[in-house]
C-alpha cells in the first residue's frame, strides 16, 4: 500500500484547525518561510557551479550578478517575508539594523521574524552542511512597521521557531509549541514532506559537539566535562563520540536525532561566547525543549534570558536533557570563580 504523503503546506493547514479562532496568519508566515527555503536550497545546491556560471561579484553567463550565498539567502528570506504580508519587521544576522517592512499589507502585521539566513559560513564554500534558523514573535508595538523592542522579548514568548538544514538532503524542522516536526524536501515534486513526525531526543545520547581546538581557552567546568566525557564507563556509554561539523544547525540536528550535547562556551576573551541569542540560541532552545531536551547558558535557561540588543551573544549548552544537565553541574562547580 502506498504511504500517505503530507506536505508542509497540508500539515500547516491541518494544524491550524487546532486553533478554531486563528485567522491563518501564522500558517501563511510559515508557508512563506518554506517557499524562501526552497529558493535558497536551489542556490545552495548549485554553489559549486560558481566557477562555471561566474565568480561572486561577477556577471554570470545568464547575465545575472553572482552574489555570495549568505547575501542571496538574506535577500530571499526578506523578499518572501516582505511580500507575504504577515510580518512587519525582520532582524537578520546579515543586517545591522532591523528591516521594517513598509508596504501597506505588512505594516500592521502581527508578527516579527528574527533570522540567521545562512548559518555556518565557514562551510559554505566546502560542500559541508549549512542551515537557516528562524524565530517568530508576536509584535509588542501596537501598530506601524515594527521596532527594536518587538524583538527584545524573552524566548519564552516565541510563537514558533524552526531551522532548515541543507545537508545530504534538505530538511525543515519547526515547532509552534506543540511538539517538533521535520519535513524532507522531495526534489522530484519540490515539496517538503513530513518525514520526522514528533521528533524527540532519544535516551542515552553519547555524542558531544564542541570546537575542542579552543580547549585552553575554555572555562574549567567545560574542561572537566570534556575529560569526563572521554572516560571509560560502560554504564554511561562513555567515552562519548566527538562530532563537530562547525555548522550549528547541522550539529544540533544530528544531536536531536542521535542524542547528544552541543557546547559553545564562554571564554575569557569572549565571555558571551560566539552564538547569537535572538536568531541562533533562542529558536533552537525552543525546539530543544519541545523535543524533551534542554538549553542553557551554563547557568540559566536560554529562553529566560532578557535580550538587550538584537545581535547579543550567549554561551550555549544545548541538546539531550541529561547531557546538558551534566555540563551545568560542571559549570556550577566553578561558578564562583568563572565567567558567567
Ligand atoms: P556564522 O554565523 O559566522 O556562520 O558562525 C556561526 C557558526 C555556527 O554555525 C557554528 O556552530 C559556529 O559558528 C562554529 O564556530 P567555530 O568555528 O568557532 O567553532
Ligand atoms: Mg550564524
């Protein structure tokens, strides 16, 4: 018997029925993100052809300007969200200031979107997985086309969040706070199809992901955790395996499926770590919690951090619940003497 295929569009509409008074704005916003994801996917998949089609900055054989992929992705998402009419402002990793959408349909829209259009920049040119991360908030300003304050909400206020991983296949994973669902792009029909319903972290994860090359700069709690992860102990499945792609989305996605913890710690030189709270840590934290996992800055739940600026950074410990808790225990031990 043929398996029933549910596309992202169908799934979003089915889920909307759970909210009888919903007017479908969030559904349309998610649909717009899905469309932009397909456009970016098309471009990511031909990235290796730039030598044939034209170098970045040049005009290619089609007479088009060849753009850097991260700039292309930024424009694709901004354009889809601007024309969709359900989002009044965007905070993007690629843009210093928020982008207010001033057209008539968007200016009074209910939602704002924080986005990292193409994450994992060091992997773009080398055929390694990269991703997009997005976070959707209900605006707090009453009218007009969005303000900085609309974005400075705690992660606990997120309405929806998700990511797209451009890997050996392309997947879109998202949550609206009722579990996490994953969709794989079927290139033959050009649709994201439900492939991973109700995603949860498996028990007994045994992978840790961290840029261990920076070991000397890590806080003592993280150093101790790494040493502990490398000990031999059958009962706890140790030594753990080290897996680090260097693309947050891909590392997070693998850990969600296989069980594991991702760590980007604070260091003395970068006490706030590297990753961004609004469009990297918060959306993944929301997904992690919805999938039974946990996300912390080492001491505090990510979703409870009050953002002060749109590009603010945070240390990040995220993944399988018990593994994140172990890292927190180690961080706590040195709390009095370490960066917070
Ligand atoms: P980017 O926004 O420049 O792509 O940086 C974010 C990326 C994450 O995807 C990844 O987890 C991290 O940077 C890797 O950093 P590092 O090279 O320091 O290990
Ligand atoms: Mg990034």
